[in-house]
């Protein structure tokens, strides 16, 4: 098993592992639990998110096609998705950690936003509403990450910034992920239990928080965003929605 490297990030922890064996490493005679992930179609809710982006003056997110800009695939025998699926099956938790990449291939510098679902069907109106509601996490013009780390520990702020990534030509890979937890109790061929969880997961690149000295938005961008969302942000954010993580690129240095 390749060693795991723990990388500190603002508001999140990301484990980047190599080709690790899947499972919980149970001893003989103990139950063994494994996790698997299945992915829905590309571009889930992307038209809806882009509709909001256009209203606030941002360009449309582009469907990612390059492997390094897409969610890493699930591969049997590896545990890249174990921690993510554990968070989903806990009902979202705090989204404080996740295994999302098997190598330093660029994905660690992307931004990720996760919304827990009750089934494999995503309500795109609710997802866009979550973005609008997250605007309330800001009290004014967003400063540089290095000037206010507490702000960027707020899940609402990270969710908002990932969905409304202000970069021109920003890429996105948004899909419904179905996680399956399988527990097998010995002896061989014994009782097998499965549990499923669902989440909407968006990965956007580049990471606009990678430069700790620069605000993610220009003042002009923010004025337009604020003028639109002040009147439309829902009063209460649904408590079941959580951000998985936003990986801060300068933490890799």
C-alpha cells in the first residue's frame, strides 16, 4: 500500500493516496466492509447552474473532457472513494475529508461541492437554490483567503465559490454518485449486507482559492452577483446539504 500524505487545506482535509487496497483490513473471523461508487451521466444540473451563472454575469461552466479535470473513476481494489462514501452514508457529516485522487494529477487543486440526496434522482432546482442560499455566508466583498481563513472554513462559502467559479472558461464535472457499502460476515459465503447513499458532486477547475493573496472575485463581478442574489437568496439553507471540500492549491507547495 502506498503511503498516504495528509495535506492541510482551508476548511477541509484531503487524503491523497496511491494504489491502496480497498476495504477495512479486517482480521480473519471479522466482518469486512468495502465501498464502491457508481456515477450518473455527465453534466448533471449543469444547464441550471449555467442559467444562474449567466444571470449573475459569469460565463457558463464548460463540461470537462480532460481526464485531469474530471472526477476520478472508481476502480475495484482501490479505496479512492471510501472516505467520500463514508461521509455520504453518514448523511453528509461535515464533509471534512474525502479521498478523491490516486495521484497528484491536478485534481487535488480543483474545488468540490457535495449535496446529499435521498435517491439517485437530483432536484436541480434545489441545487441551484442551495447556491443562492449560500450567498448569505458572505457579509461583504470576499477577501483573499489569506486575509480571512475563517470565512473560507464556512461550508456555504466553499459551496458557493465552487458553483460560481468566476474563472473564464472554468470546467465542471457534475454527476450523481451512488455509494454502496458492502459488509460481509464470515464464514465465507456468510451474511452480506448492503447500504446505499447518494450525492450530487461537482468538481470545478481551476481552483480560484489557490492564490491565498488574491480575492476569488473582482469587485465588478461581486457587485453584479450581489445585486442579483440579495433579492433571490432563500431565507433558510437546507440542513442536509454540505460541501465536501475545496482544495487550496498553495497548500501543495
